[in-house]
C-alpha cells in the first residue's frame, strides 16, 4: 500500500543546509517558480548545496521535467497562504518553496497538479470515463451533491484505517485505555510499508496517540496492526459493516499466496478467522511478492457512504492536522483526509469545513484489475474538491 494518501506527485527536498529564508520575498519565490516551470534548461546552481547533497540534481531535473510536460507553460504564479499556485492554461500546480540566503532553493515540495475544469460535472464525467469501476460521493452538510455507486461496496485500501481510528476513539471514550497508553511492538505486528514503524525494534514502546498519528498521516501499516490488536478486529469490522476485518500483515500474506487468497475470498467469517490463524504462522513476504493487482474478496471493501460517515465522526481528532492530503489547506478552515491505494485500487476521502462553517465530505474510489494512473485520479479528485468549494 503506497502512500497515495500523502502528497502524491513528488517530494523533493527538504531543507538542506544553510539559512532558509521562508519568506525571501514574494517576487523572489515567484520569479524562481517561473524559471523552474518555464522553458529554460534547469541548472544545478538553482539549488542549495545542502539540498543537492540529499537529492541528486539528475533526480530533481527528471521530476521537474515531467512536471513541466504535464502542466504546460506557466501563465502566472500566485500566493496561496504560505504556498504558491503555478497556473497554466490547463492546470494549477501547488508548490511550497524555500530559498536560502543566497537565493538558491533549499526546499521544494510539488503537490498533485489539479486540472482546470469549468464545472464539477466536467470533472465527474472525466472520472466516469476511467476504465474499471469508479464511485464517488460529495455531501454538503450531510446532503448529497453528487453520487455514483456511493452505497455499493468498493475496495478502498488503507482508507479502511478510518474505522480503526473510530474504534480506538470508542475504546478511549469507554475508558479501556487512553491516548497516552503505551503499547509495545510485537513480532507478529511488523508489517510491510507504507510507514516507518516496521523498522523499529520489536518491543519498542509507543503511545496510542503516536500510533494513531502514524496510521493516519503516513498510513503506517505496522501502527495499524498494533492498534487493531489493542482494540480487537471485531470492533473494526463492526465499524466497517463487514463480517471480517483483515490486518495489513494478513492482507500482504494473502496477496503473496494466490491459492490461499481464493480460499479466503470464498470463506465465511469463521473460515476467514481460521485462515487468519494459518497466516500468523507464515513469514512476512517481500514487497515484490505483493504487487499483483486487485484480488476480489481480499481487500477492505466498503461503500463510500461508510467512509464519509467515519471521517465525519473522527475529523476533530488532531492526528489529521499532520497531513491535509489533496485539498489545499489554505482554502479550508479544516481538513481531515485519508486515502489508500495498492495496485488496482485507489480511494480518497476528505472531510472539509469552509470559512462559513459549511461541512463537506468528498470521497472517490477507483478499482481495476490492472495498475491505475493514480496521479490522474488524484488530480481529478483535487479538481472536484475545488469545484465543490467554489474555486
């Protein structure tokens, strides 16, 4: 499960040595961005030595060249809070940039570009034109604005972790444990990326809050399984409205064993539990063994309306403050985001509140039995948020 729910297109950076001038002056930043996205050749002297020590110039050049090809020739650069928007005839490219005291780039973050559409209907038509299965749901103060297959179960990848967070919040409300309760990493909870906690030594202590923050902000799979062991998978299944909720380590083991995957997909809840016991004794597969496309019946499959209900319920938790996802944070008073993807699966959901206090939920998912163009789907999702928010 790659971190599609994080900043998706590229992350170059980040703050490599020297004194960073975050506000080096709007003209300086805008001029630099026009140069980066213009037609002139890129040169190493545009970047601070500290940044080049972390990210080779060849890699930076390749990523920026791809971005130029995607969005086209810049027509303007505008401020958006502390960030900037590079506008072309067909795209808006959000960018964070930091210049050092020498006027060289010390930090650069390119967020997913958003195609420019005239209306939400145009965005939705583009989504519906994607191959495979597409669903979307947009709510305003709980009332539907746009919906397609919103009540039909669809694979949502790591977006299921909203149910884990909701079940954790239930446990805290019931007094079973607190956000500051310490949990230790056990061998069977070590999962595959995304995340960082799989690199921690077994026995490492972490608070429930730390685990929840890693699970939401980085979609950490090991953190997720630690929380599921704490609260019980049945609580997560109940929140998802399914008969059995896989842990991520079980999901990966099934992906690596096609025969066992077929058995699991055909089993009832009790049978799935017995297969989970078998999986516990199996070694963790390599990442290269789990890159096959969507397996029907081996996923977290729920309707988008369920995702909206879950994110609306937990959106006030501070773990959402770390990663706003696809929406431009400057455009909203509050954003709570979770996404998920693996080969053949992409899902995104955001709870958004505007400055007037109007609440929105925007969710979308795309499934196919082959690799997806995740960047395109994320861009369409971002465009839908913009149109619904009146941008």
